[in-house]
């Protein structure tokens, strides 16, 4: 009776051409939606649609208008203090106002002379640079239309002989979208080139290289086609998905092709192919499942973007296994698809690493314990943070423009608060508001503030309660008549009042600390409530979500993967040995992040979970029971190293090289993710080849000592 795996492979061989045709049809279908794939890096991708924080932000926008402002700094050697300069600003303001998607424009031509402080904030000290604040219209279509709106805004400005710079959250996200698009393509192309080089070096034949790239290419199209068909958009996290599928999917092809090449030459082709693939299909399926499990653990996060990476990462891993099996089996109808095998430095290196652990187990374990202590110390230094503009390269035009505007005009990042009271125009409420603005203005990082008091021209040295009774309400009525948009952006009915503070662009942690300082200076009557609103409030909550996502994802991945290993090995000892072998690379990577100051951010927050899913593959290949070794784990590892040690090193080197490619990404968090994952893969294979033999040798010695002690007791009895 044939073994189940042999029967499975025989079935794939029998229907190989039909399956290849079906795979081609699915690939063609996937290409359609793939061509419509868009890009989005908006802040709300980090929140479920029913999240209270997101709903509060949306309500804020409905009440007071969009807080997404495009800050334009125009410069001219003639300056803007003259009538001609002011006329030029007025003309540009009109042109910008008629751009589709623009709600309002604030400039020197729209702010009255009486609001001297507000006008000064729009002009540099030398008068040669002036700012225009373009508010986008709040709408559900803003995310999809943002790029077109910004392009139209820039086009309107280009019609004037002025030097212009652009900043603001919308500009930052638009830049991230463009960079994400370019990075996705460049990473995929570069990864293919690296794969060709590495596979050609190891296979020493073009046939298996083409087969491998064809298989993982098909899997990538399937994955991203489904991703697009379900209405998802590429972002600064999921932009790595095609490269991940490409790089990780290579491993199954390598193991299948090399296993067939190891079969005796006297076999006929069908027997040679089916026997070779049947020998590794079980471990390959298991490693694909464990890797997919690691990705699926990310779906337990409450961050939608992390959930998407987890779900489609799992789809990609399973797609890679299926595509590899179909393409490899069909292609091996020809002998030219087989790689050439010969004793290489990889075989000797794997054996030397195994011998190091097997012959000096106590020293090896002591060294790993020491390294683990260093990793834990680094782990204690690990920080969680995110910084939107910081993901762009330091020389990116958007970062340079932002720095110029902050230097010439001042801070522009808004920090909004909502004041709620039965009557927000009551004297005690307005007095407290004025005191709060003055107190917050003394904070070094706060550049200016803006509230209804400023819009009404109330001087800072005059308390609202000392003004003529009814003046505030009268001025508000006048403002609502002459500038209803301005009034609506400052007050909602008589119960809600908005106040905005301006700060430099900063990371979420820094903004969080600044919010605490601002709120500590708020002293209002007991019946009045004050809470953060707008973009800054939503932005800072990402930090806590990143921490929760990392803990939940890793815990679930560790538990599920450990269960998978236990089922596959059917041995408590083998499962126990897998724990330190897989925890050490994760701890070493996180420790490296702590020592080097790389934070857990929107991309690296998934790294522990993803690594856990990847590094278990080699462990499974090494610890899986072998008939030649029986129940002796040390013999199992020895046999595994001799059988497939070179394949393990080869796939690890390919993975390392593939992830290193991500280091060229312009978005820094993706670059960090690639470099750190490459480090983790190198650490993992060394751990499996050195630490596992050492632990197995110590476990064997402990078992022998127990047996001797038991025999001694029996003899004594």
C-alpha cells in the first residue's frame, strides 16, 4: 500500500498538465483586479470602522470641517508687504478656492487687518515668504481624491512666478502613497534579480531558476489579485507583501527540486519525481502551515492594516506551496528542470556547525544564555513610537519643504481640543479659555494658538468678562454673517468650542507628552469638559495599539506554532527543544532594536509575529522524526543535517538576501523590517544548527543518567 504523501504526489503527476492549465487560468483572472490596485496610507487605516476614536474624529470633522490642511509657503524676492505682493496673494487665493475639493483658503488677503497676530503668523520675519492654508473638503471620497486635489493645488500655484513649498498631513500621506508605489515595484524587481543570482549560484542551472521564479510569481499574482479584488489598497505595511511571498515562497521549491535531484539516477522519470517530492512534501506543507499560522496570528490584532497583512500573508504562504507543487511537478517532466547537486561549502559548513553544538554542548548553551541576557537587556530599552513624516527619507522634498516652512513661518501641525459646556460663551468659560491659551503659549514647543477669541479679535490682555456685556455674542453674530465658514470652524451651537494649538511635526510619543502638558494647564469650571480631538488625538492612540498588537500577535503565533510542532513531531522532548530554538532569534532581534534605537512602529510592530512564523521552518526540518534515527533526537538532528543541511543553509541565505533587498526601501520602517528580518533568519539557522544539537546532546546525557540511576535503584532494591 502506498503512503498517503506518495499517493498525493502521484495524483499531481498524473494530472500535472491539467493542474498547470487551471493555475494559468486562475492567474489570468487574478491579473484583472491586480491592475486596479490603489495606494492609501491614511491614518484611519489603523482603526476599525466602528472604533470610538475614529467615530469621534469623524464627528469632529462633520462638526467643524476637515482638519486636513495643505500648507503652502510661497516665496518672492520682492516680498509680500507691498500692494503688488498682496494683490498676487489675493489672486492666488481666489484660484485655489476654485480648486475642486478645497473648502476654504486662509491667506493675508482673507485675514482682516484687525487680526494682526493672525496675519503675522502667515508672514516670515523678512516678509519674503507667506503661507496660505488650504482646507480640504471633508468627505468620504477624500482619501481616493486626495492626490488629485493636491496635484490641482500645485498646478494652480505653478501658474505664478513664485517659489512654492508644500506641507501638511495630506501632503505627507500623499508622499507616502507615492513612495509606497515606487517602493513596491522597485523592491519586487530587485528581489527578483537577487533571487536569480542566488538561485543560479546554488542550482548552477537556469532551468530550476526559471521554475522557482515562475512558481513564486504565480503565487504572488494570486495573493495580490485577491487582495485587490476584495477592495484593499497598498500601504506602507502591506507594500512588503509581494516581496514577502516571493522571498519566502522560494524555500518550498528549493526543497522539492533538490530532493528530486538527490534520487538515484537509475529511476525512471515519474518514479524519480514522485519519490523525491513525496519525501519532502510533508515537511514543506507543515512549514507552509506554520508560516501561515504566524501570519494568521496577526489577524487577532485590532489594527485593520495589521489584520490585512496577516490574512493575505497567510494566503500568500499557502498559495506559494500550492503553486510550487503544481509548477515543480509539471516542470520536472523535463530533466532540465533539475538542479545539479555536488558537495559544496554549504554541506561542510552545516556539518561543522552541527559538530560545534554536538561536541561542546555545555559551552554552546552557556554562550546562548549569555547572548540571551544581552538581548533581554536590549529588549528593556525597546520603545514604541510612530512618526509619519519620519518614514520619508531625510532628503525627500516633503521633509525639506516641511522644515523650510517651520523655519520661516513657524509650526503648522494642529493640536485640537473641544470645550463642552451648557453655554460656551459664558464669561467664566471664556476667561478660562483665554488663561489656558496664555499658559499653553508658554510651553516651548507651542508656536501659537487659535480660538473663537482670536477670531473675534479679543486682545490677550483683556479678559472676556471685562468687556461690554453682549459684545462677544454681537461680534460672533457679525462673524457668522460675514465669514460663516470661520465661525462654523470655531463654534458649534452654544455647547462646543474649538481651540487649536500649533506644534512642530513630531512622533506620536512626543505629541502624547505634549498633550499631557497642554491638558495640565487647563483649568475650567467643574461643569466644563475639555478633551483632545482631531488628528493629533487619533495619531497618539496608535502607540498603545502597536504594543497590544505585538503582544497579542506574538502570543497567539507562539501558541499555535508550538501546537503545530507538537502534532508534527509527536514528541514532548522535540517540542520542548523547539521552544528555546525559536524564542532566541525573536529575543535577539527585539534586543537589537532596543540597543540600536529602532522603535516598534507601524511596520516593525508585526516583526516578532512574522519572525516566529518564518524561523520555525528550519526547526521543523531538523526535528521531524526520521526512521533511520528512531526516537533518538540527537541522531535525528545528525541525520537531518547530513540529509538537508545544505538546503537549510541555502534557503536561509536566500531569505536573508531577499529581506536585505527591503533595506533599500525609501520608507524607513520597511527598510528596518527587511534588515531586522534578515538578521533574524541568519540567527535562526545558526541557532538550529548549533543550539539544537547541543540541547539534544544534553537531553540524551540527562536521560542516560536517569536510566543509570533507575538501574542502580533497582539493583539496590
